[in-house]
C-alpha cells in the first residue's frame, strides 16, 4: 500500500501509477482506500478530473518515501552491493546549466549505477519539490530564507560578451553604463529585471537596459551574441565554449560581480538520501576537476 501511494503521489494520477506498478487502476485505488482507512486520515481529495493531496498526504509521502529508500538501501547492502545506487532519483535544474554541466554528471552516475532510475526535468522555473515529487533541485544564486536545505556544489561567474565582429562594428565599452546605449540581448530568466548587475568600487552598479532582443534562456542569448547581434550577459557555463574558440570575447571583466553559489537543495536534512549525497559529491568533483 505504501509503494502504491508513493507512485500515485509522484505520478499525480491513479492511471499512471497503475501503469508504473504493473497493476490495475482499480487495485491501486483499493490500496489507497485501505491505507486511508488504516491511518484513519484522508491523504487524497479526489475529484472527477484530478487528485489533490492533503497536508497529511504530503507528510506521509515524505516519510514513506524515506522508509522505502531505507528498505531499498538495506536490501542492496544485504546483497553486498553497498556502493550501488538503486531506485528512482527525480531532479530539476535550470535548462542551460542542466544541458551543459549536469547531464555529464548524471550520465557518469548511470554508467556506475545501472539500477538507478533517473527522472531529469530541465526548466528555468522554480519547481516545488514537495508538490512535484522531486528529490532535489539545482538552484543558482543566493537562496531566499525558506525551509529548504542547501548543499553548495559550486560557483558560477557572470560574463558580458560579444563577438569580434560586433566589437568592431559597435565598439568595446569601457564602462558598464555605456551598455544602456548599445545593442544588448537580455536573458529574461534573470531576477534583476531589465538591468544588468556590475560592481564598481566594491559597490553594486545596476545598468538599466533597453534591450534589442529578449530571450528566455542563457543559451539563446549566448548564441545570438555569437551571431554578432550585440552584447549578452549570462553565466559563464553558457559561453565558455564560445570564448575558448574565440567566437565570443569577454568585456568589462573588472566590473563583473562576485561569483554566485550553485546549490543542490532538498526539503529537510533528515530526508537527504544516499542518492542525493552521491549526486552532490559527483557535481562537486565534476565542477572542481
């Protein structure tokens, strides 16, 4: 019954859970009803089209998932597979960071732990770990106060870049404020609004823009800059391959802000599974190699 409930919570559907479990929808529904009767607590509020989980249902999911993870780990250790990761790991990350940095880490983990089942969601929105059933998520930047626990796995620097052709056509700015009059490509995923953050004399300097182009992704902004459109202001992982091959050149380096932290977040320290710990260590090793 516990495994059936976890599947329903993570899939958000009796039908999808039944398919995952290899059972009928009627049997899964019966398991959930019996579980609620046993607990004398309503876990799910059902409607004709959707399922809504109560606060008790969310709490039960977190604790039951930890129990199942512990049982899975115990079974693995009894089979002398103490170092092998098994089971499902659902993780979210920003799109460009995930494609450039996280995917190589996860691919390596899969080759080392073939019984690990990965569910990777790359999106630039902040997912709700509990509501959407994530084990962990990558967040870039300083975290607001919350109940989430964070493990710092690396840092990222911002870069202001343009192509050599664009720099010849326009000019290379000597001060950040000049960008307000130059063609700029703005990544709308930035939480700074239509302005770019620099530092002058150790103090923040925000440059307001009238961007030539807006794009909802660092990779898109970097590619537009590579095609000589103008200046982009993006995390270094989005442009490092272009800089290495001289397709983009960094400008205003002495004005760039301090590095931003890269954090692996999860809901509470007591729920940090062995899989998430290994993931954090693998990301650290990859970024600092």
